[in-house]
C-alpha cells in the first residue's frame, strides 16, 4: 500500500450534489480511488466511487461554501461529470485531505520518457563533459520531477519524469535548449529514438506497466 494512505482511514464529510442536495458520511481514500459511504437527506444509504484516473483537479473554494454547515468546499473535478463538492468536518482535515489528494493526483499525471541516442565514434569524452554540465534548462522550473543522463560506451540515455506534455511545451519556448542541441547533435550518430517499456515491475503492484508508468491491465 502507498505509505501516504497508511492511517488515512476515512474522513467525515458532507458531499454537495450539483442540484444542491447533500449526503453525509465517510470518505475513504483507497489505493485506486475515493469511496463515499453515507446517507442522503431522506436517510437513504448511498455509495459513490471516484477513480483517481477520473480525477483531473483538486482545489479549495472558499467563496461558495458547502451548506448546511457553511464550510469551504474541497472541489474534486471529474472527467465527464459534475465535480464533487466536499465539506470536511474536523479541524485541519480539509488541508490534510487536499494535500493528500493533490499528491495522489500528481502521481496519476506523472509520466516517464526515455530517449536513446548513439554516440559518434571518438566523441564519448565530449558527451560526458556535456552531460556533466547539466541540462540547458532548470528541470524543476519546467515541471520535471527527475531528469537523468545515462552513458554507455556508445549510447546516451536521457530520462525525463514528470508532467511530460507540459514539459515539452515549455522546452519548445527555451531558445537556449536549441543552441545546446546543436552541441549535442555534433556528438550523436543518427536520430535519437524514444524507448518503449517492454516490461516493468514495482514493489506493491502487479501486472505490466507502460512507458508512462500507467498500469495496462486495468
């Protein structure tokens, strides 16, 4: 189990529907998504689920609090549906839950890109010097979580981890990147290739994982 979920249990909440109706109960943070169990205004038992894969945004709305308790709403934006508006009952629990879900959501959108390029004969030392100087951009500023350059005698392997789509957009706007790419181009033989994961295993998970780190058996 993800260490972030250890001891998280359930949160006492009120969920506000798009029509203004409410349900009160417990919100369970599970490995694959959120589970709400509670009762609506008529006393009927309700069970709702929200997969992390369908969760596209988490924000706190202070301007439109959840009634009837007038607490700030934790807004959970969903793919193809109205957002969940959740009031968390308990001091400090709103921020705790918001931080936890934001972290889990970031993991859902974290991707990995691996690029492999062959090194021209006799240019290995020059490539090593280029790599030692670091990238011509700030990895954190453009949204990367991790960036590595791995070298063999004849290949350079570039590993990018983070929100890759946004990273690529930002890199396109970095003129220094293109000047640096010319220096790299003189050292590389042929066109770099995007590596594809044929197999991956992670502690605590089962089933194959694709190159972006997403489970392929669900």
